[in-house]
């Protein structure tokens, strides 16, 4: 099969991946083999190949926003030919304290698709059958891919922030995840205030009906009940904290981020304001979001590239050169 392979020893910036022919994965008990139909390109993939997340294997096939078709390892509930999704959380141990207390996203021994195991930048991928996600009928393959991580983790962020219907919510950074989260917030009758450094992202937020749109450093016209930061910047976390009402919550949606600067307790954190991190997602988050997305008719704008264009896709993501989610189709 063809696959885009990242090697830890790679030093050629911009050409992180090589397209190679390798053997198809061998089926294992409890696993399903999927033919990859589409795989979204996520900023986490960029963190991996640039070394911002430490490489855990000498070589790796990235990709964790997978839409695939079951070709082997079928079960009664997932027969051959079933179209399914695979996300970042590729497995948990099921026995640690967190798994036993309804917090599998914090598992002590997790499997991460496209990071600790091979992912979907390939023609085939082997995945745990119990972590396959059912996909709504009628949802286009390319449009489904970004929902499987960007959509789910954005939804998880809303839950971690404790968003309630009708509240004022700030979104800091407006990439793929935020552009999906805003549609859920609007269905909850929330007022959404967007801050982004990029003019293209600000234009997109306005087009999607944000109540207010500003640049980095601009202060929303009202105190916020909740805020979610999507930009991997500690400065942005401080800005969001300063825009909260007393008792408000900032949820930090970032798997990698630079340092949070020192800040003044009395004016920013005092008053029971909270900073919470968002770590992965649960299968319940995934099922709930995909159902909501289907009911709301959420369809991400996508740019579809061939598997052979994986390096170009990462370059586009690094430069924020596109206002859509990038999807590879092998």
C-alpha cells in the first residue's frame, strides 16, 4: 500500500513525509482493517513532524481524522463495507482509575492514532474495533473527516468550559475547530465573540455570524461567561482570562502550547475565574457531537488534496493559507 511516512531522523524542513510502498497491516484480534477513504490534516500532525511533540517512534504514518471502509475484522455490529470514523483517541487500557471513573480521555496508557500507532495518511489502516465511530448516512467523506477530530475536540472544549445555553462565549483563534464549535454555540443561542490574528479567519467568523470579531488584543464589548482558546499561545490564554466575568472559565484547547506568561492574580484570576485544559476526548463526546452535527447539518468547507501532496498540505496549514479544512484522499 502507499503511505506517507515520517521518520524521526528527518531534518528536511517542509519535506517531512515520504510516499512509499509498504506492506498492508496484518489483521489482529479485536482490530479492524480499514480502506482509507479520506483523512483530515490536523495541526497536531504539524506539531508531530516539526518536533513540537516528541517523536515516540523511529517512523510513523500520521493522521487521525480518518474516514474509512471496513475490509477485514468485521463484527456483527460493524460488517464488511461499513463506513466509519477513527479519531485521535485510538484506544485505552480500560483498567486504570480514569477509565473506571468515566474519564477515558485521561487514561494512563492510551493509544493515539497517528502518534503512538500508525494513522490514516495511507491507503489502509489498522484500528481497534471498539474505537470505530459510526458516521451519519449522507455525510460527504471529505466533510466528515474534520468533524472527527476538529469537531469533536471543539465540542469537548465547550463541555470543559461548562457552556450553558444563552451565554456569552469567546473563541480565541478561529481555525477548523472553532469554525465548527461556533455552529454548535449558535444552536444553543449563545453570543459568540471571536478574536483572531488572521484577517481571513476574522472574515470567516463574521460570515458564520459571530456577534463580534476582533484582532489579537482587542477586548470584547461585554464580559464573557466562557472562553475557549484554540491558538497555541500562552499570551492568548492571559487575554482570554482578562475578558472573563467573575466565576468565568477559560478552556485551553491545545495539545501543545508555548509558556503562559506571569500574570497578576488580583486583576485576572481572583474572583473564582478558572483555567482548565482540554485533554483528548471520550467516545461519548464523539457520538454526541456527530449526532448534533448531523442534526444541525454542519458541513465543513474542505480543500481536498492527494496523498502525494501531504507535505504541501502541512505547509498550507503552517502558513494558515487556506480558510478550509485540508483533507487527503489516497
